C-alpha cells in the first residue's frame, strides 16, 4: 500500500492497481500548487464530509476519471445528481470493494456543503487492504468511539488531524492513537490556513515522548506500508 500526501486532508492511496483519492482539496491550496489535479489517477474518491476543504476537486476529478465516490448517503446523492457514480454508506456500515474492505466510522464534526445544504453526518474510514489496514479519521474531535476500531481491525497506520481549532490538536491526537491502538501516525489537516498552523518539531517530539511515530510528509511525498 502506497500513501501520498497531497496537502491539507488530501491523500492518495494505491492498493495494487487501484488508485483511491481521499478528500481532494488541491487546486485551492496554494501550498499544493505543484500538484496538477489533471494528472491524478482515481478509481475511487473517498469523501469524509462536505466541507469545501474536502470536496473542492471531487467533481472535476470524478468527471475526468470516472471515479466512484464513496461517502455518506447525502454526499453520494449530491454527486449522483451531477451524473457521477457513487457508493453510499452510513455509519457503522462496511462493504467489500474489489481493493479491500471499507468501514464508514464515526467522526465528531459538521458536514454542510459550501452553499449551506445538508451534507449528512461526517465520518472517517477504516480501510482493510490486501495486507495493511489504515484508519483515516477525517475531521474529528477525539472521541471514545475510536476505541471500537481496534476491536475489529489491527491498524498499520492512523491518519489523524492534528491542526487543532477545527479538529483534534496534538495532545488529543496522541490519545486518539492510544484509542485506536496504533503508534504509527500520519498527521494531516495542519498548516493550510492560519488557524491550524503547528510547530512540526514540537509535535513530533510530543509523539516521540510517548513512544509514537508522527510522520509529517511534504506535499507530494509518499510512504510505503
Ligand atoms: Ni471540516
Ligand atoms: Mn476540514
């Protein structure tokens, strides 16, 4: 499984031959100006919630690639009405896709579309790939529901928001990594705007002091699991 950070909360995941994009917000992110959305491959686009900083490039990429949207019922319906294919889910539900199993899990946040219309309830995704399992928390507060995840899935990586203000910050993300029982963390949802700027070295040190590994990738940088 190859994971590429595309800035903010945008992630690309390659599982075998399958390309999965998560929450593409690239063309509106000045820090990601070296990433061209017209070059991104996508068989599926996972959307955690309907906020602009998670859906900005969904429509353009889905229309170019024919990617299938995987999200909550309301978000999938929104895109189906634009002629885009989708697979609707809701909290607690899982489905076996051709690349692996996905469970749509709870997040504590909000989920309106940019025009104020209802975007369902926000979520995160647990992805069980061929050999590796990951958790993409989405925008969320620290929540006890995270403790449910390791009852069923042994995670190899937890992708957690760390920017604070709109989501968990560093200290809560450390507790979240305890709850999901995964000490390898990829931080996201930081530095994009003024409200969520963090001190990278201080953040890494805090995780390190708890025997955890916080990875902060450059935009465009990949890791292999
Ligand atoms: Ni949000
Ligand atoms: Mn966000």
